[in-house]
């Protein structure tokens, strides 16, 4: 069985509360059952970095994170 691939965003510092607010806002706007694309997040203390894992493909949360300062997509050319 293969390991699923996820789309990843990163940001310096602990940004988990920001992600929680964004997901809640998307659910308020689009309905409680909306699939915002969120899989999980983690704060890596030694790197002082938040890593957000999203389901593959374009999602509401990926569009929201792209529009906010400081978020990068390390798998893309140029890191953005």
C-alpha cells in the first residue's frame, strides 16, 4: 500500500491558531460539511515552523493560505 501524497504549506512560527481560524471561517462561509482540504498540521518546535498538510488538488484552504503573507509551498518552484 502506498503512502498518500499531500500538498504542503509552511510558515515560520506557530501558526496553528491562524489555520484553525481559517478553517472555521471557511466552514461558516461554505457550510459546516464543506471539505476545506485540511488533513493535519504540526508545529515543529526546533525549526520554529508550522507545517500544514492538505489533501491533493486545489482546495478552499490552499487558496486561503496563498492569499496570506508568510505562507510558502515548498514543493513548488521558487517556494511559493
